[in-house]
C-alpha cells in the first residue's frame, strides 16, 4: 500500500509540475508539436438553420465546456489531440452526442432538432469512458438538474427516491438510505462525484453525508456495479455528480433559497465558479435548518428536526494535457432521533427528563417544545470531511486517470441524560484512504479498453461509552478490465474484476463498570473477540444494446457481483440500534455472490416514449439475522447491561435469495402538442429467501409496488409575457400498493396499507428583455390532501403504540409546500 501511494504521489507531483511549467502555445506549429489544438464550429436549428445561442458543448472525459455566441458559434482552445465524446445541449432540443477527432481541421457543425424527451444523455458511472445512455447495456437512469430542482426534498436521497426502481429507508425527514430494486445498506454503493462515500453504511439509522445542493445530476446503475468499484455493488451504484467546470473566460455564481412549510425548513446555498485560462475553481457553502415535521394523525413529531452546515469545492487546472483538481467537501449535520414514546393517558409524545437526585421521569411533551428549531436527546451529530485529488492525464492516444482521497466520518449519538448532554454514548471514528487508477488504452480495431486498480484502507475506532461493533482495520484492492465496441447497430461491452479484502477486528474486554480494560483482565468480560478474515472474489459483466430501428432499442446484460460481509454481520454482540433484537455476528460468514440478468426494450417515437426493464437477481450466501432458541426450544433471550431489558437473540446466518421484477415507463407527448407530457411509471420487486418457512420467506424492507403518473405542460415562451420564460406546471399522482409480502416471523415486520398521494408543481424563469435569466421561481406541493400514511420502508412504523387512538408507530410527513428561488450570478 505504501509503495502504491508513494508512486501515486510522485506521479501526481511530477505531472502537475510539468503542467505548470508548460508554456502557452506561441503558434499553430507549436500547438501541433505539443498536441494542443483548437476546435471551432456552429450549432443551429435543423429545420430553420437559425443559430442557437447559449447552447452548451461538453467533453465529459476532459471536463471542458463552452457555450455558443449570438451567432451559434463556439470555440475550444487547448484541447488535446485525440478522439473524444462531445455532448451538445440546448433547452427545448434533443441532445446531440458525437465522438469527434479533435485533430481534424474540419469545423464541427451540429444541427439540433426540437425534442420533448431527453435521449442523448451521457453517463460516466460504471463505464470505461463517457458513453451515450442509449448505447450502454447496463440498466442506468440519469436524474438531471431540472428534475432535481422541480421536486421538493429534505435530503439528497429523498431527491432521487422517486426514480423507477429506487426507493428509500427512512427515519424521519433527515435520515434516508437508498434502496435499489429491493436491496440497500452495504449492497448499494454511493459515490460522491465518482469517489466511494464511506460512512457506516451498515446502519439503517445512518444517512448519506452529501450536500443536496452540491449535485448537478445523479446516475443510478441498477444491478451489480462492482467492475469499477469492488465489493458492495450487488444492488447497484448511485453517483451524485457535481456540476461541470464552466467555460473558459467566465466567472459566475448562483444563490439558492428554499423554504418548506411543513417543518419550516430553511435552506440556502451560495456558489462561485470560474475558469480563467484553464485555472478552474468552484466553492459552495450551504446550510439547512428544519423543525419538527407534522402529519394529520401525530401532529408535530417530537425531535424530528435537523441542522446542516456544509461546504465543498475544488481548484485545479484544465489544459491540453488533461486536468488536475484538488477537491474538498465537508458535511456537518445534527439531527434529532425520533423515539416515538407516548404518554398513555393523553397519547401525546413523551420525553425523559432528569429530576432530583438523578432520578429520570417521563412526562408529555409540551406544545412549546414542539415549536421552533430546538433539538433534544437523543440526537446524532455527523461530521464528514473528504479531501481528494481528481486527475486525468492525456498520454498521446491513451490517457490515465488517478484519484486518491482521504475521508473521515465522525458519528456521535447523545442519549444518556445522566452522562450529560455533551457526552456521546456512541462515537464512531471512521477514516478511509481510497484510491483508483484507470488506464484508457488506445483504440484498437474499434475496441475501447480500460484497465485499472482501485481499493481502500480503512480504520474504525469506538470512542464512546457504548459499543455496538468492534474496532477494525480493513484493506482491499482490486484489478479490473472493461471494454466496449460497436458492430454496426450493436454496441457490446463487458469486463472482469478480481478483488481481495482483508478485515481485522480488535478484541474488546469490559470491566465491572462496562468500560474497556486490557485483554485478559481477571473478572472482565470479553465484549468482542479478535478475528481476521480475508475475502477473495471476482465480478463480471457482459451485455449489448441493439438498435432494431432508429427508434427501437433492445438491451440485454448479465452480471456477477459480490459483497463481503460488513463489520456488524461479522462482529456484532449487543442490541443493534433501532431494533428489538440482541444481535450476534458470525466471523465465519462467506461473501455474498449474485448473478443478475437484465432485459430491456425502449421505443421513442414522435408521440410516445416507452421502456420496459426486467431483472432476475439470484444471490448465494445471502446474509440475514435469524433467531436462536434455548435448550427448551423457546426464544433465547439476553439481558442488555446498558438498559437492563431482555431482548430476543438473533445471530447472522446465510441462505439463497432471489429478487426479480422490473420497471415500465410510458411518456405520451402527442405532436404537435410538444408542450404536453403525460408520464407514467410502474415499479415492482419480489424478494424472497429460498427454502424458508412461510413467515420467513420474504426479505424484510422490500418496497411495495408503486405507480406514478404526472401530467406536465412546458412553454418556452408565453405570448404577451416577454419577461417570462420556461413556464411549467405539473400535477402528479403516486400510488403505493399494500405490502403484505413481509418477513413476519419474530415480529420483524408488519403489513402496510396502500395509500395515494397527489402532488403539484409550477415554476418559471424571470428574464431580461434580451432573454437572460435573472431568477427562477419553483413552487411544489407534496401530499396536497394531507393524507396520513406510513411508507413500508419507514422505520418509524415500529415505534410505540398510541393507546389513545390505537395506532402503532409514527406517520410520514403531511402536506408540504416548497418555494425555491434560484438566482444566477455573472461576474465575467
């Protein structure tokens, strides 16, 4: 590991130094000698041949972009010589995607056609190089900036959870974990601009530490996505992608403000970015504060508020040799943990308070305590810091990307009244050093191939008074190769990867006061035993996208993935937070392996866009907690020394599992009514453990079937309103079907009733007389009719019963009106 990091540091230092000492080209001859070229061209409307000013051109693999002038002309300077994919976008037009030879002297001309659907999207996640979405056989969805802005959300996962095939496990408004086709936690890889986000993914009560305002789009891979990222991608990959660097010579910014009525959420974000002769930078500061949310049945839900203060940015160079960026992100959140305890007489929420002589009593929460933005115990404090480098070096006809990052996740839970409000009961310190190097070989007979290595070194320490998992040290590394080629109307891609992960857990002994003592201390108890495991496995993928016609595309893909057991599954010994179980890990667990088959068909015509995606995911050695019995055949129970309560004992075991289902989407946009859309989607997944008894055959936390419909109108211009543009209005319906396929044994899950939500939205751009946008106003209303409901994946379903009403658990958020203001700023 040290040799690899030393070599990486030397390579980065040498390349950056070389880049900084490279003089600017003095002539065309010098440019040809150094490989620097200029690319010019024009973008027009295909039907009218009129220029399209303000169209954006982007080379995703070079992170260089520009915009057309009033005559539709553009110019790139200091591009490297080679073949690269370029993407051309203009509002109201279909995106054009083309692989171009930057060394060609011929000007690049693009003719765009008006379009009502986005088919020219480019993906960068899980592929050897930037690829047009329609040419990738791997099931992938892109959620663009427009869609993210037009919907109200309280966290980054909430912003993408309505994507077909994607849902979320929630614990109130602040904590959400992604679920992709029925799998979550360590089975979903979350990326922050291409780098793995590491922050105690094993816990359902642990959210994702990414600033919602910092992302430009999200790319979701559905299925084993381990070829580039290693273990943990059985369900898929979600990559939150930052905005692309601005075009040369510009300095701009933006101001975002958001207010939501239900929990009085206030959100603000200020961004500045620029590009001066290749010197790129971006800096963003964001903040959120939210009070207790409300619903029709519970009123205001006690201790459901949260606060965030986040910062992110980068600085670096974009030149003809490539780019080198230093990136920083800091996520800081404090959030209340909803216990849902009730006063038996009034049915109101209750709280523990410290009385005389350190005596704890329980009393109803007052109305004053439900107002405002205050937080009470228990609460969490999360601080996630990441510092990394993002580098792309052009080496003649090939290129090398090198990414090295360091991240620290501090997760503290405060909940002991006797210990004091500032003494954490749980305190995890997770430090991760991740690395990835990819070498893009020169194109050979049409094959585009990438080879590389990636992995991480990780250390987790327990710094609190309570201990859920042992401290551990982890190191893994993997080597991979992926390739793709086009055979006429057939695009083929595939690859292989081999990984090794070593995990060493530390022993922990506790004395009579439940505090750590040296191992082997007489009279002490072994809380965790030391162990060391090594997991070796391989991943693979092979698929194709065949254009039956220009409008009809058939996709098929098969993939094998794996997941090494996490530290909770291997080493738990105690009450897992948020459950009613005393859980015991098993260090002898094997890695999960999966084989997934995907088949998809998409059709795009002048009036209809239709797609259907089906999958079958078969998992060997699926890890799950199972009950154990005592000698009398009854439930084995264990007393938790931290609260003196009895809990049934579960140990982690393994079996075979099968998940299958898919998504269907239909978008009706009848021509010539291109301003009208009627979008519909249906998602379903069936998830079962094979060879199990009736109450144990369905996997827990499987999302219910979901039907979504939205009627939307879009107008680029409104007659008679010269200062208004891009007007839209929408009405949506979301129906979640009843979920009765549950893991009912041992009181693990309960059925969930069906419910239907109606959502509204509208917005517009305010412009100058020249058409420049000065502000955007976006209004949305979720749950218009204030329906009281419980989502099947809400962990708050399992809180206390309200004896006054007979209802069990806390309900989801009621009606919520969101108002957003976006102000673009231009300094140069």
